[in-house]
C-alpha cells in the first residue's frame, strides 16, 4: 500500500470513529428519552457538550498525572481505532490483530485510572477499584469469546476474520456459526460499556460518580470523547466478530447502531447490580455459554 | 595453555568474589565490585556470536573425578541466561553502591557481606550456566542454592527464618535432582549429555515418568512452581533492597534454565508428551502446563491481597514464572519464544520495580501500602520507573512484557488450548488489578503530612532505574533484538524458531509489529495532548481542595482509599483463600516432627543389647538370604 494512502487511512479511521461515536452517544440519549417519555436532546448536543466542556473558564487540575491520564484516555482509543477495520480501510489491522487490539483498549482505562488516582479523592479511587473489578468480571467471558472466534477462523487477523464471513455470506457470519459465543459476547460487551445494570463504578448515589468526582471542564470533556470512542469500538468489534463486518458504509453503520441499541435499551430498564453480583453473573452465564460455544468450535 | 573466552569470564567472576572478600571492607568496595561486574559483562559480550547462532565455547578446565569427566562450556542458552544475570547484577550493584549502601551501613547492615553474597551468587550462577554435564550441573546447582541462602539470610530476624525455609525446600529439591541423576546414571552409564540423549530414546515409560517427576519437582522448587511456591515471596521480599531486585530478576530462573536443559533438551517435549496419565485424557506435558497456569493464577491473586509492596512484587515474581514454563511446555515456535523472551522481560521490569520500591523505602522508611500515598509529586522519576515497570508486569503495550505474553497467548490459540488460554488471561487481569493497587497506594491519592518534604531518590539509585526503564521500553518497541538471542537458544535446545522481525513476529495466522502499534499509540497520545492542552488553561489546586460531600478537608484528615482495595471482589472470592498450601506445609512439618520424635525416643532409650541383637539378626538375615 502506498504510504500516503496509509497515512490518510490512519487519520480518517479515528476521525470517523469519533463522529460515529458522537452519533452513538446521541442515540443512547434518545433511547433513554424514549423510554423515560422525554423529548431528548437535539442532534448536535453531544458536539455542543464537548465544545462547551473544553471551552470552560474554570479548569481544575490535581497535577501532572491528572492531565496525562486524560491524554492517555483519549490517545489510547485514537490508536486503537487504527487497528479496527472499517469498509474500505484496514489501517494497520494486519500488524496487530485482535489480541493486540484488546490490550490496546486497556490503555485508556489505565490512563483514566492513573488520572483519577492523582485526584486524591477516595470516591474516585473506589470507582477505579470497582471498574477494574468489573473488567476482571467481563473480560473473562470476552476472552473466551475471542478465543473461540479466532480459533474457528484460524487467525487473529481481524481483516481475515471479516473477509471470511463476507465471502461465505450470511450463513458464515459468526453469529450464525457460533450463536452461543455471540450471546456470551453480547452480555460481556454490555458489561464492558459500564451501563446499567453494570454501572457499579459510576454509582452516583454511593460513590459520587466515582472516577468523575473530581473531573470538570476539559477533563470531563476528555472522558466524554473517550466514551464516544468506547461505544464505537465495542459495537464495531462485535460487528466484525459476529455480524460479518460491513461491505458498505450503510450496512456497517446500520449493524453497529443496532448492536449498540440492545445493551443501551436494556440499560435504561434496569437498576444497578452490586460488585460481587456482577462478578457472579459474568463468571457464570457468559462463561458457561462461551465454553460450550468453544466446545462446538473445536 | 591459552584461555578461552569462557575461562576469562569465570576468572573475572572469581576475582570479583575475591575482591569483595578481601577488599570489601574498604570504602569504595561497592564501586569496585560494580566495575568488575561491568568487566564481566564486557567479557560476556565478547562471546556475543553465541547469541546469534555461534558455536559453543568450552572451558579449558576439565576435571576427572572418580571416572567422571566434569566439563564446562557456554552455548546460546548459557549465554542468554548469563547476559540477564550479569545485567541485573551490574545494575543492582550500581544501585546499591551509592547512598543506599551508606544508609544500609548506618542502619547496622553488613555492607561487606552484602557485596560478597552478591558476587558469590553471580559466580555460582555462571558456573551453573556453564555446566557441561549433569554432575557439573548438580555442583553448580548446590552452589547457587547456598549462595542464594547467604544473600537471603543476611538481614537477620524474619529474613533468616525465610531463608531457612528456602534452604529446606532447596535441599528437598536437591535430593530429588540427585535421585534423578542417579537414575540417569544407572540407565545411561554416563552423565555426559550426549550419552543421555541416546539413552532417553531407549528408556521405558515408568523410568521416564520417574525422571520427569524428580527433575521437574527438583528444578520446580527453585522456580517456585506450585505447590512448592511458599518459600519464595517472604525470602525475596526480606532480602536487602538491591539484593531482592537481583534475586527477583534472575535467581529463580535458574530453575527454568535447568528445566530447559534437562526436560526440553535432553528428554525432549515429544517424549514427555508420550507419557499419558492413565484414565485421563492428559499427558505429562499437559500436567506441566496446568501446573504452570496454577502457578500463574494462585500467586497472582495472593499478591493482590498483600499490603507490603515488596511482598506484592515477590508474589508476582512467582506468578510470572508460570508464563515462562507455560510457553516452554507448549513448545511450538511462538510459545517457546514467548516463554524464553519472558525471562529477559521479567528480569528487566522486576528489577526496576524492586528498585523503585526500595527507593520509596529509602526516602520514607516504609513499604506498607497503607502508610504511603501521593508521592508522585515528590518522587516523579521513581513514579515513572514504577509505571513503566507495572505496565511491563501487567503485559500491556507499549512495554516488553506485552510481547512475550502475546507470543504465549498466540501459541495457546494455535495449539487450540482454550482453558489454558483463559487461565493465562485471568492471571494477566489479576496482575492489572494488583499493580494498580501498588502504584495507587504508593504514588497516587493523598500525600501524607509526614512526606511533604521528602526528595526524589538520589541519582546513584535513579540512573540504574532509568536504564532499566529504557530497556523495558526499547525491547517493547523492538522485540526483534532479544528475539534474535531467543531464536538461537531455541535452536540450541532443539525447538523450532518463529519467523521474527525487528518489530515482532510474522505469521500466517496473525502477525505483530510493535513498531507500528507503538507508533500509532504515541501518535494517538499526541493528538489527545493537542486537544487537551489547546483547551482552556487549567489551574492546579491543593489536594485538600476536593469534593468531600460538603465537609471541609484539613491536613489531619486522612482522605485516602487504600485498605481492602478490591472490597467488592473480595466479597465474592475472599472466602476462596483457604491457605490450603500453608496447611499442607504445616502438616508435612508436623509429620516430620512426629517422626523425629519417634526416632529420638528409640535413640534416647540407649538399650545397647537391643541394638546389638537387632543388628546381629539383620546381619544373619542378610547372609542367609
């Protein structure tokens, strides 16, 4: 591939992810509004929010690591997007593969954890402790799912995993071939988004919004950007593993938004689990489904 | 007689011991020893062709003992482990010889003994690594055990008790190894590697089983494999700071070296795989792999519960050994490369982590995770080193630990081992939780009043730490550098070699190129920084200017979350910590006590006629039958 073309892709991929991510935030809010019989925000509200937060006059910093943490939270996702193929663009997906992508997606969480840590607020620290515990909960079923998919495809290369599904048509989609893994993956993905009933680390009534307790202005804005990327990355990853990726931008976006709509709709209907209940749930159902799913694959 | 390069290296190492012994009470002894380690390292680098597939270098020293030939030589395997040994010795000794040493002396520590013990450790490790037959291997093994004991025991008190426990385990291991060697000798008629290689192919299954069990138990004790892991964490944690950095980096890897040499090179993974366990679907190789993953999981989750930074790190050291063994017993090109690469990577970040924690102890006097906090503003460089180290330990990009773990994961995936794969990832996730607690409780959160005026660690300690941090990052960016050495080790022990590049590994089933991954990661950070810093300027506030639910915070209010850090997790898994292995150890101990009491009873009775009678009967029986 021509270097110029690659550079354009590396710039475009995160940019697209950001824009689509913002629209996903909008969708999430609209769904919440529908379920709560409200009107919901206007189309450009997510963008307004980010601009507003970054433009605020009062910006409170708790120190260098607080700042760097936010930079890492945004930067990690920007990098991760270049490993996630979209229609017509593969970026450097072939140079990393899915295991690298999963680990790269932990960098933003690490950045956030460091940044929150320096805020010297126990509410934030408890939030991070809970968030890491949640990660321990949902990542176990998630890696089982990833193992199953990668083993069935015989590769960790996402480009090939998508290409195989597209070449064989609907019957070769991951979700059709490996329905148990697809269900387990959906549950794990829901938990990884940190939405209700799994929002144990935000828990406004218990720990004053946890990681966000000392975040305002551009700090909160950075987290907002991180969330948009997170919604995008999670749903696109799911589409790539189970729904054959996208041949055109239209079906790619359609699938991604639909997949995301499932956990988001569920989220606004349920209250919050306790930490240990989240662990119990994740280690029981999706793990069991995933392991049975793998047994079918092997 | 001309000296070979190996003779030269061993000679320098011996000289280092002598200098530490006789000149060690002079003031600049630390520096002298450090320089001598540097010379040893240079002498090792002269053998660098070994790391790129060169021919083995023999020593001119050959001994004949009771018809047995004892010889020493260096091949790619020895060279790779010796490089890690000397590198960590040089940096640990450098770290020790400045301000740390003065403080240690003031506190009543014996600096002379410390340097002597370090030099002895390095010397004995080199002897072990150079062994050219099973007998010289055993001699080297014993030397390493006792040298390690000296370093662990020197702090006195708790340390001596931990060291006694270690040496008890080590002696049991030595017995097992000795038994194994005797068995080998009976069947092969020689202790030379070549003779053993031919003998193995004719061995029966029960014979081979016995050997595999004896050797893996014996060598596994040194590595801290389950269920022989209990001695390691307290012993390493109680060793004086730079000593624990050195031991944590390389000491228990001697067990892995021996496993590689005996189980992988001499016996061969294929032969081990042919040992089926009756009535189950698994064989001896699977058994070793499962021991490896249990060694990953249990010590990692024990580490998570520690409240002392050094104990926490030492427990992780045990767990990381599991990844190395796991990669080796999977034994395909990628897995073995991952396991071997992890030896190097682990040595770099574990040494850096122990050094950073020792720097904190140097300034604050404690490593209790509930008595620290907020130190990042006082010791930013130490924070950075610890951060680099924990990212390596947790195995996240962009540090080197990621590459070796990635290789291990990939091999488990290629070989279709889902349960081992998931178990290995559980270990990594547990590590992430545990190391965040480490960095949070020391460097993040609220700075205590009593720590408001402390300074960054002195430069004599800082420079080795920074060098290590740089190595961790560079070998993460360019894993091809150590992978070249690893590849020649794989060739030397008869394993297949992965198709490595400067930035990672090429493979039809998914490649890795760290140069690109890290490139985009830092580009991402750059864009993130651009967005962040171009927004409104932020104002730095005092740490007490904080949300406290409407209360005012004052300096005397402790506003920090550190104890029982993963409370929610412990609600679920807290009850699973049963201390079963401690119970097992205790029951073995009381069994031995009971038996010795019985023996003592017989002995104390001192009934001469009875002894005479029974001896006579025994002799008669012997003669008649």
